[in-house]
C-alpha cells in the first residue's frame, strides 16, 4: 500500500464508502491522510465514576446491566449501568440498539461522551464505547473531528485512518532536510500522526507548526521564484524626463501629497529599468491613487508608449477615462474608453486607433484584454482594485506586448505588512499613507431608525448647500422573507415624499449599461441631488461634491465594505457625513461601533481580522485557490520564519526538483500568483 493506493483497497472501505469518500474529493490513501481534523475533543483523561463532573468525560468501566425499549414511534432508548471501583452511573443511547449486543459481550470498556443533565438525571449521553483490551480509536484519547462527509460517520473516518496509521510512520519527508533541521521541525510523518492521533495538546501544536510552516514555505518560495523570474524578463526602458513630469504636476489643481510624490518616484525609477515593474500601489480610500497612475501614463506617452488601464466595473472605467482625459488632454495625450457598451462602428474605429498608436491611454473593463484588441506599443498596464481580477485575466493582458509591460496594481484593501508579504510576495509595494491636505475627517454616526425624519432634514440641509447625497440599500428588489430595504422601494418612497422637491436617481447592477452610465454621469455632473444605490458604488467612485451618505441596514455589511462605501464621501474640502441605520431595532454591533470610531482603513482591517479571524478575510474567501489548511495568515511569526527560510533556499542553489512534492506545490502556487 502506498499514498497513491485507491481508498477502496483499504480494509473497512467498501464500494459504498469508497464512493462517499470520492464524492468528497478523497480518492487515494494520500488524500485521506492529508484530510486534517478541524477540531479536537479531549477525552484523554480517564475519570473515576465517583469523581465525574459535567462535560466531556472518559470512564473505564464494566457494564452491569443493559436494556433497550421503545419510547415513542421510531425511537428506541438503550440504557446501561456502568460500574468501576469507585461507583456506578447510567449511560444512555438513542437509536443505537447494537450497543446492547456490544456491551453484553462483557469485559472492560472505555466510554467517552458528554456527562450531562437530561431527563431529570445526570447521565452519560451517547458515549462511544470500545473494548479496553483493544487499542482505542474513538475513546480515551484526544479525539479529532473531521469535516462532515455526506453519509459517513466520523467514527468510520477515524477507524479507517487508524488502518493507515502504520503508513503514516513511513511517509517520506516532503521538505528539504536542511530546512526541517534548521527550523527544528518535526518530520512530515510525525506531523500527520500528531494531527490524527495526538496524545497531548503539545503534539497538535507541533504538528500544526510543522504543516503550517510547510504551507507558507511553499507559498513564499513560489513568490520568491516568481520574483527571480520576473527579474530575468525583458521590459521597456522608459526614461524619466523631469520637465515632462514637472509640467504635469504644475498643471494639477492641487498639490500632491508627500506620499503621492514618493510613489510616483518609485514608479518612474522602475520605468527606467529594463526589467518590468511589478508594483502594488496601496492607499486607503480617497488617498489619490488615480493621479499617480496618470502621472506615470503621461511619462510613458511622452516616450511613445501606450498605457492600458483596467477597472473592475464599467462605472469605474467611465470615471477613470473622464478623469485621465482631464489630466492628460492638455498635454496632447489621447484617452480612449473601451467597455462593453462601445459598439459597432465606434468600436472598430477605436480598435484601429489603438492599433496604429493614435490612442495613448486605453481605459476599459475586461474588454481591454479581448484578443481583438491589438496595441501599437503597450508599455504600461494599470490595474485598479486588482483583487477583483483573476490571474488568468492578468496574464491575458500581459500577452499583448512584445516586451513585458510595466505593471502597476492599485488597491484600497489595506493589508498589514506581514500579510502583504504572503499575498503579494513578489510585488514591490508603495503605500499612500497620507490624505490630501484639504480633507476634514468624516463625521460618522449610527442613527436610530426611529428618528429618520431628523436624518432626512440633515441630508436636505446638505443639498440646500449645493452638496449631493448617497442613500445605500442592501437589496435591489424587495424580498418578502425579510424587512431589508431595497433600492427600488426606497427610491419610490423618497421620490414621492421626503425628497419630492429634489432630483433623485436610482442605480443598481441590474440596470442596462447605458442607463447605469446615464445615471452615474448625471450624478457626477451634479445633475442629481440624491443617488439611491446598491453597493455598485462601493469601490472607486469619485464624486467629490457628494458629502453625505446614508447606509440603510448597515449591520448587513462587513466592516471593510462599510469603510469602502463611506469612502465615497469625504473627497473634497467640504465637511462630510456618514449616517448608518441598523436594521430593525437591533443594537449596534461591534462592527458599527468601530466604524463610527475610526476612519483608518488599516486600523479597521486589524479590527476586522480580530472579529472575523484571518481565515475569513485573507483565507479562502479572497484567495480561494491558496487553500491553506493549517496556516493562518495572521501568524506573523511563522510567516516571517517561512519567508526567511524560503529566501535562503532560493539562494542556496539547491535544486527544487529534488523534492517532488515541494516542487509540485510550488509550481501550483507559481502559476497562481505569477504575473507573466
Ligand atoms: P483613490 O485613492 O480612492 O482611488 P482618487 O484617485 O479617486 O482616490 O482620488 C480621490 C479624490 O481626491 C479625487 O477627486 C482627486 O482629484 C482628489 N485628489 C487626489 N490627490 C489629491 C491631492 N493631493 N490634494 C487634493 N485632492 C486630491
Ligand atoms: Mg480609486
């Protein structure tokens, strides 16, 4: 038997069980031994019956008397009296009549289960029972619990893993020995045993450390190798011309922040190298990322290079095209907009202009990466809010140039530094940690749904001053199953009553593109006073004259989402307000209290991390394919250890191909995260 052996060949796995495993993706012995427990119940301490207290317990006892009786239709109860040297107790099982036969066999058993008060007495409920003379699998130990597999009892999973126990002691090491040794890790086989058959809590800790380290090591080694490969690529050299940049900066209606200057400098430095830039521009909402990209595009255009700007939504693509056009047109730099709604002849003309180089900057959505778009000389790619793009899409975009274009990914998702290392390990990072000087802090208030009238008065006062307002709802249509507000009904209601005298618009994702454009552009031009919208405006939308936002059913949004939404106001010198109304009469959650307290994206990200756990945020949810089973991205110590070890290994010249398992995993991660 080896790791590739089909599970059906293992003792205790018949055709039916095999099929159930297969349905859960577990086909081979190797699959099952790496199917790790989610949690543990500690049944490792045998208690005398006389000393027993409520909770999870194990006793070693003999069965004095056992009987089964029906209690009501379809329900049979088996009761037994258990005896050890210290006393007697009762155990009870529901619908497990086979217990009677098992216990009548006689001899001593281990019983592990919950000792609790039920049916007017303390008793041991539904305990597992195993002969003490045999090696216990389900009792008398720290008992692992596995993710449920449809149709399969945990007990059976444990029993089959027990069959594979000898194999676990023989599995080959998967990490380089040098790494295992220098990091003082336990072997791969011991780690598997520690996960499935721990004797102590410490066994589990050691196993977790080892396996978690390994996952991070693979991930970080992949990004190290990508970094090394990126450095070997041939990129365009775009010289930095001070007068060009200077005139751009002097033409701006505001003064750049120090952080914007530094980020621009980083980019222009990268442009001058013949290895392609691979940079992440990270800046909280409203920190002014677009203008930094515009500055770089200006420099690129001056040297005859085209820039492609990719946005996650049409709304944002429209906005970026307008913003960049305003910034760049004075210098004779032409901007073209390529989205799904540009059709027919206009589209053909634009394709032609991109091909012959008469358009310098192409802004678009996914449309930019379609095979039909041929660039004249693509030198620079900007990806806004890049976590919304798949890796495959990025790769498509990068195929469009004869040399590798420089790449700038912009994101408002604040990630603590250690996490950035794992998630964006191969990218250089510039951070905009400074707000433009003209900004006032946004006043955020949780507002009771009972005093809505006052709230509308406050909003109306802003409109009277010439400002604009957002009203954000959770749903598009009403859902009869809950009372959450929908944009459709809120729009009608507000239009017919409170804001009857105002110009009011409706925006949501299901509107046809042309209508979305029209509404957004009207709001943007100040032709609407109030925009009732779903979260389609969550990311990136920039209407500086909008200064007040009302978020309905605020407790239905995540912390990061609330922060992003609120970021739509507070984008000018005017005082801005964000009012959050919880649904029903719910007391404000911790989340809402935090958002009321702080406007700092990094702080809120850390709070979110604590409230939800890193797995939720940076784990599967966003980086599904990373599939970390053991490591959490919140474990900064382990990350930094793995980072150092990976760097050392990458430098050591040791051949990765000597380590089959490692090479395979690293390959998977490399393809996943690579930008080329
Ligand atoms: P984000 O980083 O969220 O993408 P934007 O690039 O949309 O931010 O910029 C937000 C707003 O701030 C825009 O209206 C922009 O014109 C303005 N802005 C950018 N930089 C500055 C600055 N240094 N001073 C004042 N306003 C600025
Ligand atoms: Mg933006």
